[in-house]
C-alpha cells in the first residue's frame, strides 16, 4: 500500500461533502447517516441537514420532531434519535465539544467502537483503524486472516494491528487518508460477493490475490441466520366496541387468523409480500407508539395509529368495508398476537 492508493482515492472521492470542511461534528453526522444507507442517499441529505443543525449545540437543543423531519428519507429513524442523544451528551458534559478520547466517546448514547474510532481517525486524523464492513473484509483478504466474520475477526484485526503484525504502513500516512482509501477500495473493487482483483490498487499487497482465493475471505459461518428488520403500521379503527380486521389467507403468515389493517413502512427484505406497502403519508409517523414482535427471520417494529374510517381511507386509499368487524374481547375472535398486543396498549 502506498501513496498511489491514497492518490486514487482523492482523485475519485474527494468531492464527497463530508470530506470537505472537516470537523468532528460533520464526521459524526456523516458516519451515523452512512450506517445502513448508501452513499448516494446520504449525498441528498447531508448538507441540508447541516444547514438546519450546524453544530452539536443546535442538534442538542432541537426538538425531536424537528430532527426526525430533517432526517426524512434516510430511513431507520433510531439513528436520528441516537445522533441527537449523543449531541445532548456532548453538550451537557463537554460544553458542545466532542472529546478526543475513546473511552469518553463510547459513553455517548448511540456511539460504539466503529463510530468512536471513525471520529478519532477520520475526524481528528489520529493514528488508528476504524473497522467498518469494508475494512474488515479488505484486511481479512489482504492477510488471509483465518477467523470467521464478526466480532472475533474484528477483535483479531485490532490485536494484530496493535502488535504491529499488520498495516504497519499506516505509520507513514495520514490515518484519515489511509482509512478512507481502504473504504473506497471496498466499495469499488473489493466487494462482499465479488472482487475485481485485476484492477484493484491493492493487488500487489494482497495474499488472497496471490493465492487466487478472491472472495474466500473473510470466512463466513455456514448457515448463519439472517434477520431482516421490518417496520409495519397497524391501524386501529373502532366501531361499537369492535375493530376492523381481515382474515389471513393460506399463503400468508398466521393463516386463518385475523389482523388489524397492516401496511409495510420499510423492509430490509425487498421480496416480502406478506403486506402491502403504505402509499400514503402519516404526519409525525415516527412519534407513534410501537411494539416489537418477531416471526421467522423478521424483527418487526409495529407502529400503531388510532383513526376513524375517513382518516384511514385518506391515508391508505382503502375503504373499511373491505374489512370485517371483530370483537377483540371474544375468545373466538382469533386475532393475531401482534394485533392483541397493540390493542392492549390502547
């Protein structure tokens, strides 16, 4: 690894807005936004968000509602709440400054090992590595590290780096440039399921390339179960002590049970067909109460909204006459567990 790698990175990716006008706060915001979100999506929101909340104090003092409104379009709103909580922590404990101390950083709500190291190495240019999925993968391939992907591999990489067994060249370069150039390689050449080894600027240093093992590393645990995050909205429309519901068919989960009218808000599984997607808009959606459930390989956040028939039709485009009235207090109503849990909260 040499200056050519860093030069390639700068020539192709220096225009990313979070790589301009560096501050610890801008680094923090970008790192939280980039979690579970593509670069192209973040590009459409980063500067706009910072115009509204230009520093730690502004975000700490803002209302949760305003923060969520500005976060709209980035998805997974828990990250916005974590970001605001972290800024509140920094404002209350460090007068709005972000401390350059790992142990203090990870005490902030929503900041874990990766984000803390990103603030230090990318934000402050302090020597170190921030192991996102790209770096974990690249380093495992560079050195053919015999460990399964996950916490054990991350720990092993950290220990090997600490013992100067890998990445000794980092001492010769800016930590910021070094980490970001590896991230860029991971996005462009060294991807999870495919690797363009012939054009990769790291091929001369890569053991996997020399041994023709390509995507063999990092090693994956066989039959590792994948859970998908799923966000649903369930509507509670009441009439004469009953609620509108529908009967699940034989091709759906919980066949022959009844459920409240339910729509998909967000799903990590794009092939999910269990529920229709919500086409309408709900004001202050993520301020609604919710319950957590799970089924098969899905972890579900169930938001629920009490509304009347006109509101339901306005939001969903559906009429309630396509649903049945069910008495939730009737033991024979056969309402799903999730539906009953929602109704118990009302």
